[in-house]
C-alpha cells in the first residue's frame, strides 16, 4: 500500500477523532488499530560530522551518500539550536529526536560520568501507542550495550502518557537480564553458581533506574530464547558494537514486526580511545548496517512499500587539531551543532536535496505526521515539503 499526502492527513484526522471520542475510555478501548506507515528512525552514531558522512568527496559512508540519497530527501543543513544550556551529547540529542523539543528532560541522577535523564515531554513512542493500539514490542528501541542509561529515554513522567505507553527495548543489557533469569529458573546451578548469578543479576537490575526493564513479556521472552539458542551464554559468539544493533534490528523486523523502531548506533564514540580511525571505521560499519537494513526491508512484502527511513545523528563533532583526542563533541562548537538528515521511503519525495536550514526537532514532528499523529508539545515544524 502506498500513501500520499491526502491519505496521511486522513490518518491524522482519524487519530485525533479517536482520542477525542474515547478520552474517558481505557487505552485498549480508545486507541484505533494502526494502519499507517512503518518508520525506522536511525540515530547515525554517537556524534558524526557532515564532512565524513554527507560530503561526497570525504565520506566514509558511500552507500548512504551515493545510493540512499537518491531514494528520498537529503537534508544536509540540519542544526541543533545554540540555545543556552543545549548540550551536544548523545542522550540529549536522542531526546531532541524523540520529543521534538530542546531541553525537554530533567536530570534524575548520574552513574559515573553519565547523566541519568528523564523526558519531561512525551516521546514519539508514547504519542504513537496512546493514539493507536500497538503493543510495546512493535514500538521498539534498539540500544547499544555501552549506554544502558539511554534505554529509559522512551517515556517520561507526563501525567497523560508515561510508562504505560513506553517502547520495548532490545540490546545486550536486556538479553543479560533475560539470560540470568532463565539460568536461575533452570534449577541446574549449584549453590556457588546460584550465588554468583544472583549477584550479577541484582547488579544488572540496579542499572534500571526507572524500574521498567524487568516487566514480563512472553513475546520478548520468546525473542531472547531464540537468540540464546543461537548464540549461547558466553557472549563470545554474537556480534558486538553497532554490528550487534544491525543484527538485532534485522531480527526484530522478521520476528517482532515493529511499526516504529529506533536504532541507536553509537560506535563513532569509540574515538574517545584516541585514534581517528575508530571514528571513521565506525561510520563505515554504520553504512554497512544501513545497507543490510534497507535490503531486509526491500525483500519483505509487508515492509517494502510501506516503510519510511529517517536517518539523523544525535549530534555533530568538533575537529580541533590542537586536541590530543580527535573528533570530540564536548566543546559546544559550531560543528558539534551541525548535522544532517535523510528521509526516504513511502510517502516521501524522491531524489531531492532540501537545501535550507532545518532544526533537529523537526524530525519528530515529521515522523508524527507521517504516522498519523500530532506531536503536540514539539517545537519543530512538520517538513511538509518532503511529503508527496
């Protein structure tokens, strides 16, 4: 099924009517069945610059720049507003993309150097699941093993939204929780093993600072049981880093059938170890992941003509030649605020460059419009000029 601007508009009107007529009903009674577009939101890494991505002469992502760019709308001039206290970092940029607002979060603690944030406005996942009758495992976040704190950014404390409309999350952190649970249930451990697994399990659960990771789900238990049968318990057989996220996302498409999925690629941030090649190689790995994701969608009859990809970084990076560690993002420089986006798929204009400034927050509003709901608290505008 293909959607045009008129059909997308009808979906939005229908969603608003459903909410208005069912305001006093439960979620399952009030929410409409979802019949709209599938959206795959790709966070292009833990901060990347335009030069190494959308600049054709210097890109380390040739598939993204030279092949995918012809399938939709490339937006080379996306910016993160230089408002006071707007931070160019991973979690904050991710929340810009999820809420359509800058600074729409509060800090509720920290773990080491990583702040623990809670959205103060509803996320894309909350809007979608409140508007439509979609289970959590079909509103999905694919997250990296090194940043478990970002697994709790998909729902806030807003009184009309919140945990009831959260997304499901897949990543190695969630798999380890499942693995330890299964090992303790098996009855096959001796006392020493049981004590160690229990200690490790409780330590992992302590990272769940919002208390939503351990909620039981038969669908997700089956997903992780299947993963465990293939890769086992050692952690030495499965892919790691952003290759892992690609593998999880492909499996999710085939087994969970998400309507909205966000993939939080992160490997470019390994440049903190000091080598520029960690950054450029990570961009190439994301590029390979994008090719596999697109090929998976293109080969799936249900997804092929009804899916939109939205590809955008959480933040940019600096390129200060006087720093001992290259490609940092901590100094709030101009290039750390300069990013890009690419939108392609069903209902989107093909083979166009939108050569004008666009705010990062506009991507959330546009995703909402494509899926048939309005991001009421978002600051960014809907990019109606890219919708057919």
